C-alpha cells in the first residue's frame, strides 16, 4: 500500500472517528440539555408549589386574623350594648315609683331582716315606702325605719353596731344579678342577629 493510500485511509478513519466523536458529543449534549430542562422544570414546579403553599398559608393566616378581628369587634360591640342596657336599667330602677315595686316590698324586707339576724338595726327606704315598711315590721323590737329621700327603691339595712349591711335596693340587686343576666342577654342578642361563633 502506498503512502498516499495509507494517508487517505488514515484521513477517512480520522474523519469517521471525528464524526463518531461529534455524534457522541452531540448526543451527550442533547442528553445534558434534556436533563437540565427536566431539572429546571422540576425546580420550577417545586417553586410554584412552594409559592402556592406559602400563598395558601398567608391566605389562611390573613383570613384567621380577619375573623379574629371581626369576632373581637362583635364581642366589644355586644359588651358595649349590654353595658348600655344595664346603665339604662339601673337609671330606670333609681327612679322607679313605689307602685311599680310595692308588691316586692314584703320580700325585700323579709330578706333583709333574715340577713340582719334579729339584731338591733336600721332599715332605710324611700319616704313613700316608710309607712308600709313599718307595717310589715309591726311587733319587731329593735328595728327602726328611716325614710331617706335619696334612697334607691328597695331596702338598705344596717345593724346598729355597723357590722352588717344588707343592700337590698333594686339597683344593687340588678348589680348582683348582672353576670347571669348579661349571659342570657348576650345569648338573646346572638340569636337575634344570627351571629356565628
């Protein structure tokens, strides 16, 4: 074989090897590109999912915060309304004429005397109720009735030694029952408004 033929064969083999290496390199480059594209797509999908989860979490937190603020405002408004109701009731009780509570007077006197335990005492009441209270106490020794123009409707009793005071005035009784009444009033307000929660 002549040198020219050998050089031609070597040249063809080199070209074939170069073509094979180029094809292999191109195939590897294509595989790397596909893997990189797939990795980018996986990373993008994971980032989108993380973003969606973050947004969902933020949305849930914002919604929970808004619901909490709404509930706080609702409860504050309800508490203010209850305060206004009790203030109005107390004001009305302070001015309540005797004819509106006369039928309760006997119970108020008896209850007051029970707590004073038959000790010498003073019962304070409105002037228009004093004669009725004295009639209810007829025969009791050591009990004095003191009409007081500024007294609230009801009876205020004190032992003479000042150790025991029984405030059985209507405004005070309202104050003692306030917690229970406020719960019932709040429940009725919630029913009336159809509030949830």
